[in-house]
C-alpha cells in the first residue's frame, strides 16, 4: 500500500470492484444512460435559450457524461486500452446525440438570438482549465474511495463545477442557428478543455492510488476473456498496437500533448480578458476624474482588441481640452486607441421639473389652444437619457451600439439605432427587440429603425527605417 492510499484510506481489496464498476459504465447497451443524455441535453438547451441558470443546473445534474470520461481515465491508468477505446466510442456517440438534439430544438425555435448564458460559454480561459482539473481530481478521489458506481459518477458538486452538458448544447445552438462558427468554436473549446482536464486528472489519481495492481490486472484479463471484441483484437495484428500503445510513457505523452494543445489558446484568451479588464478599469478611473460626482447620467464603453469607444452622457459640460486629455490618458494607459465623446443633457433638477410639467399637462384636460413647450430641447434630451439605458439593457451584446437617436411622430416613438456586427440582425430578432422595448417603455406604437453600420477598417501603419 502506498502512502497516498493510506492517507486516503483506500482499501486495496476494493480496487477490483472499483475497476469492474467503472468498466460497466463503458457499456453501450445501457438504455438508461442514453435517456439521461436525451433529457439532460433537452433541459440544458432550453435553459440556455431561456437564459435560466436554474434550468441549466438541472440539466447538469442529470447528465451522465462523467461515466465514459472516468472510464477513459481508468483505462489509461491501468493500461487497459480496450476499456479506453470503448469509453471513447461511447463518449463520441454521446456528444453527437447531445449536439444533434440541441441543434434540432434550436432549429425549431422562431428566434436564434444568443443569450448571456450561451455567450458566457464561448470564451474559455486558463481559469476554466483549472476548474476542470480540480473537479476531475475531486471526482476521481470520490470514485477511488467510494467504490465507483453511478451515484459517484454523478456527484452534484462535480457535475455543476465542470458543466459538461451546457457547452455541448451551446455547440448545438450554433449549429441550429445557421452554423454560427463563433459560438461553435468557443463552446467546443470549453468542452474539450473540460474533457481533457478530467481525463488527465482521473489518469493521475487512478495511477497514484495503484489501480494498476496485480489484482486489477487479473480482473482486466477476465473481462477481456468475456468480450468477443477483445478476444478478436487479441488474436489479430492490432494486439501489437494495443500492447505498444499501452506503455506508460506513451499514455503520459498523449495526455500531456492534449493538455498543452488546449492550454495554448486558453492562455491567449486569458490575456485578452485580462487586458479588457485593465482597459475598463482605466476608463472607470479617468471618467470619475473627468465628470463631477452626480453629473454622470450614462456611460457606455465598447472595448475591442485595439480600440476603446466611450460614450458619456453628463449633466455638466466638459471642456474640450479636458476631454482630449482624458482620451489621451486612456490611450496611453490601456494601450488601445480611445475615442471619447461626451453628450451634455439637462441637470437632474431640471429634468424633474420638466417631467412634473409633462405629467401635469397629461393629467389635466387639454386646453382649447395649448401653448407650445418652452423647453423642447430639454424634452428631447430627457427622452434620450431615459430611453438609452433601457435600450442598452435589452440590446444584444454581439451587435454593439454605435449611434442612437429618437424621433417623435404623432402618437408614436421612433428609435433610430446604428450598430456594428458582422451579420445584420434578423427580422425575428428585431421584432422581439421592438416588442420588449415597447413593453418596457410602455409605448405600444414604438417603431425601431435599426441599421448595421460598416465595420471599421483596420489601420495600417508603415514602419519607418532608422537612417
């Protein structure tokens, strides 16, 4: 018995039992497993579309995907490549079923606008790799101590922390919404990260606790003797490949290569997220010094890879010199070209008095000859300052706002919006946005004019050679 086994209080006598229970989870002829995949994928997909974390967690708890993943780790740790291949085949079939079902459900929906729960699973970083590694370690130790079994394979904490099913359903959403490659690629990278990290953790734990003992190898030989496919492989030229590939150094090398392959793009994503966080912090600090306390009405900052667009609405005018200095400071400290614009509106007290007058006018009976409004400009500014936050709260983040204005027609409110996006928003999406804005603004006759603005052309700089 190793020290690790002693510290974890693992009984060597139960190791063959653990192997047999994990081996049984790799069987493809388990109808209960496939029903759980079906239910889990359906619930998680609808939870992503509805933007409901509670429903998504329900799909995670049902998902049995940890079973073939743990079986893969067990097969690699014990040198049983037949078990590893069986588990991988089951895992691939599970992935295909989950993605296909999710894509079909999304294809049936009348709208394909990605929610925040979907978008949050398209930008994995090294932090997600760390979560998956720790979760895989927790699940593997639980299997080693408790003797395996379906109950251990679906530990609630591990299932929620790793979240294997939601990324697969996000891939299905990308497939069902006209093959959205951005969503498919990001969610696919997150699932691959979780998969590789859990297999690596399971391999390391099972190998460390001695799951490749002589007693376990005897059970492996017995299981292979009862498997027709394993007997055929043993009597075919493939036995040499299984024997050579089963060497420990090759198994470790394969897992390390896979881990490094997913870690490289995750590291780049983490640097990008960190850079955006630093840029937003710089913007916040500069804006706090630029605009007096209580004067800031609205703030919108779009952070790109090389640019930052900041739109401010203030009740106090900002001198052009101070605005230019703030813009230059943001550019210098963030390393991104900043574009800062400030729009001045009426003060809060003036807005309050104006709204009181408007309310009183609407409540009182209309006079025969109503006088013209005294501060029409203030009314227009007030509308902008009140409507813009509502628009920002419902507008899809993948199509950031560029310009916004309001037109007033008889008994109607017209919103004029320009946005930047690779693809134009679909009529269904615009219809849903119009309905939601009309409900939130209590304006049934609202009209939404949304136009896609051209994407900014990259600025090409020419290097100057030193004389």
